[in-house]
C-alpha cells in the first residue's frame, strides 16, 4: 500500500505543478522545456505529413485503372530451353 500512496502523491504533485504553471502563464521554465516542446511538435508534424502522403498514395493507386506495362528484364537463358 505504501507504493500506491507514493504514486498517488507523485501524481498529485505533478498535477499541482501543471496547474500552478497554467495559472502563472509560464509554461516553459527553461530552454530545455522549449526545445523539447519544439521537438515534440516537429515529430508530430512529420508523422502527420507521412500519414497524409500515404493516404494520397493510396488514393492515387485506387483511382488509376491503368495497369503498368511490365517489360521483360534481363536475357533469356537458352540453356534451359528443351
């Protein structure tokens, strides 16, 4: 039970810290906070960009009824012919 109350106390402390930051309107206390926030949003932006590109690719493949013409690549091995 001691661990459970410790975890609950930690969560309460973190919640109080977030609330106090919101009330003071100082969300970033250091340069590291700003850097981590920027990196997080760059990561989220890249993930969204990749998802959008995949969706566009899938839509283009589904809409196109043309099948690409397959060309024969390489040479014939005449040694395998009967």
